[in-house]
């Protein structure tokens, strides 16, 4: 099968490397370069690094692609799709994979006749210059947003084959919301305090996380599926433990003075809370704090 991966960050490169072992993969990048080179370091450190060159930015390849996997950040999705959507073949599956929520409406408006799936992954990768390291293994969920279910199920199987575990979820909004909830609890705090995920284990931070989870659980229960504060807290603390040495993506964005995904994480939560008339003062405060940090370095 022919595949185009839009976005050559850590996650795009990880999926590019894996899918390229069984399919024909090209990367779509921000440049016009006809090739994209990377060194891939596998998760199993005893395995050798691989140098890889993939084709890139070839419009004919895009027109022939059976899968278009979009791995850019939420706030870049529409800008990345606008110059290319007319060249995505009508039978191609479009998979959108990013942290946070809030792009679904714009994506289905841009591509009303395509089969569209959303994905969330706990696979972790880190990219520095052209070196991509596979740093963590975790569940990927793929689920239909619009179009043909079978197409999504078939690709979920392919994904499972090349980078397990990956499964098809009958209601992708559930895993997307769970990931959003975890990001609401971990990302802003680790960005504000510039700490690792594991440092959120302290009594002071656990109090803050409980307050966040209390608001998020109410919103999730109204919007997608019932969940208690305690259940959510348990899930968040499992992720904190499993990723204790890591810096969250928002921590890194603030550290490197980049735009964060706050509008698509905490911002989306606040918007949904308002729609359900649920108060979310704790999350609103965190949203404001991250916005202030961004303003400091963007001005
Ligand atoms: O998804 C993450 C992120 O950093 O964005 C978590 C789960 C918090 C892991 O660091």
C-alpha cells in the first residue's frame, strides 16, 4: 500500500519508520525537499540504530496514497491539510493523530466525503535533529469518525502488525477523552512547575490533580461516558508512574518557548464544561497561566 505521513515530528517519524517495513511510505514536510532522512533508534536498546531515507513531498505519491496519516499538532492540522486535501484520493483513509481534541469539525468540513478516523497513541518517541528514539511502548486506538468502518478496522490491523498494540475502538471519543483528561491533569502542571511527570507525585501536586480530575470527570460523564474522580485519578497516577522520568510535551513546549496545545487540551475541556453548565475554575486558572507563559515568550 502507498502511504503519505503528514508531519515529520517524533511520532510521524516513528510511524513512518515502522510502516515503511511493509508499505511504501513518503513523508510530507514543511519543506519542498524530495527526501527525508532520519536515524532511528529502536526501543530495544540492544538493537542497532538504522539510517533511513524516505521519499518526501511528492504530489503524485500523495494522489496514489491509500492512507494519509496526519501527525502534526492539533493547531497545525487544518493549515497542513489545506494545501493538499484536493489531492487525497476519494478512497484513501485519512487518520488524524494528535494530543487534545477540537479539530474534528474542521476536518470533516474540509473532507466531507472521505473516510476519516481519529487515533490516540501511548507510543512515545523523541526527536532531536534527525535522530528519532522510540522511548515508550503503549496502546494505540483507532476509530471511525466518518465513512466506512471496515476501512478503519483493516488499517487498525496493519497498525497492530507493525507497531503493537493497536485496536479499533467502537467509540473513538472515549479513548480521545481519556487521553485528554490525562493531559489536562499532567501537562499544564508539569509546564508551569517545569518538573518531570514523576514529580507530580508530591502531596501538594496530588491535591491540585484531584481538583483538576474532579472537574474533568464531571465533564466527561456528561459528554462521553460516566467516570468518577477516583477512577480518573487512578488512571492519571498510573500514567505518572509509567512516565515518571519524562518531561511532558507541554513542559518541553514551554521550555523551548513554543506554542503549546493548551487550547486543544484544557481549552477544549473548558469549552465543553461551559456547554454543559459545569464550573471549571481550576482548569480555567491553569489555562490562563499557560497563556501568560506563552505571551511572555511570544511578545
Ligand atoms: O501525552 C503526554 C504528553 O506528554 O503529552 C503524557 C501522557 C502526559 C506523557 O508525558
